[in-house]
């Protein structure tokens, strides 16, 4: 649910990074934060446990430039990946404009990926969204690790709908901005489409 | 997409800002701000130069969402008011008309009773403004900026 202010000439959108525990959602945000010009970003907030696991959410406000004389600002959020934090995950999906699903490419995390994707679909439905209709991209993260599944194997399970997908290595930044750009584009296309004449 | 987009037009923006300014004065508060339930800052009044209002907005909305989650578990519709007391600053959080959040930060120069009283009055005024906004946003052409976005605009965002 975007927020448009005609007075301050701003368009604000909300993007949520979703995925199983330890798949690299926070790492994606940290990389974006570390590689964006200071005037284009706000503070990054992490509500994490003592062991650095996301407890409620991470938050990063980001400016992308102007469209039709309006400043565009994206609020990036992550959800806690651990299964038992589902109540928090649901809350963070409220008012979302676009979703990035960060999958963990390691073979032994396949079940966790599928479980998280099912949970995403369910939680979106609870908020009145349909995963097949909202702006949505997939990132196969951790491609730099050994013991990973080939993308050809991941795709039918995690991206049967054929949305834009990217290989990622969030720790060194590969694929991070490509993923962000893709979801930002889809969000604007959807805004235009939903209001188009 | 679920829910409607939030749109603020100049006329209503000025009215909202005026309510915030007046509330800050009448409640003797340091800062007053309004956030939508998704964490977007709508208006801020007062000594905000040293405050990270964007983060405050997002965390307040998160807080309200979490409290709303607790309310649901207790079969309550919502907990419309929250108050946090600090050593120097206090924060009063009020859900207005189930759609926006009115936040008042104040110190010892004010009191919870006064803030509550003034917030109640301001909430009524804000409700009227947001009602008219909802009506206005429904009219055709209200979101013209979105209709005018071109594919080129979107491409250009990433070519800088």
C-alpha cells in the first residue's frame, strides 16, 4: 500500500524480504545499507536477539530518485525467519507493496525454503493479498557455498510461477542490487497498472 | 491489491499540520507526529531536527501492530492508547479512527492528563480530515501521478 504525498511530492513504498531463518535477508539489507550513498539512505534498524537473529524486523529507508517530479522512497523490511515468530511476520506484511523471497540454496535447507514459501502465501492471504498477483521476485542466495542445489532444481519448487529470479551471494553483494531493482520496477509497474486508465 | 493507497493532498496536509502544531502548543509537548499504520510518516511538528522521524515512524507503527496482535489474542478490537514513561521524555501513542497513529512526546513541562485531554480533541479533528481525504482519493484522477508514470521513468530511476 503505497503512500503518496502531493504536498511534499513523495511516493513511499514498502518492500518485505521474506525467507527461512538464516537465509540472508538481513545480510541483503546490510549490503544495501553499506553500499548506498549517505544522502540516499536513513538509519538501518535491527530489532535482533542477543545472538543477532531478527526478533521483530530490520528496517531500512532508501531514496531511489524522482519520478514525475515526485521523490521515490522505499522502506525495506525483513521478517524474522524462525518458524515460531509467525505472529511478527504477519504484522510486517501489512501494507506491503512488493515481496522478495530469499531462498537458501543449500541442499539441506530445501525443506525450510518450501515451508517458508508456503507460510508467505498463507500470511499474505490472511492480509488479503495473493502471492501470484503482487510484485514478487525470488533470490537464490548463498550461491558461493558448497553443497548447494542447482537453480534448475530450485526453480520448480520455489518459483513455479516464473517471476524474476536472481542468484545471490548477499555477503559479497552479488545479486543484491539486481534483486532490489527488479522488485522496485515491479512495484512501480503495479502502481501504474492499478491506476492506469 | 489489498487496501487502498494512502494519498495526502495539499489542502488536507495543511489541515493535518495545523492540528499537529496546535496540539503541540496546547499540550505543551515537545514533538507531535502522525504516522500511518504501515509506518509512513505523515506529519511532524516540533523539535524534530535531532530526531530520526523516519525510524520513529516505523518503530511506532511496529509497536502499534504488535500491540494490536496482543489485543486480538485477548479478543479485544484494539488497544487504542499506549503510554511509555521515561526519565526525561514520555511518549503517548493514540490510534485515530483505526487508521493513523497520533504520537505525542512530552517532558515534565506537561502531564499525562493534559496530553490525554488535548489528544482527544485533536483526534476528532483529525478524523474529519482523514474522512474527507478518503472521499477525495476515490475521485477519478486523484492519483494522476501514478497514471502518468512511463516505462522510461521507471528505467531512468536505475540509470543514475
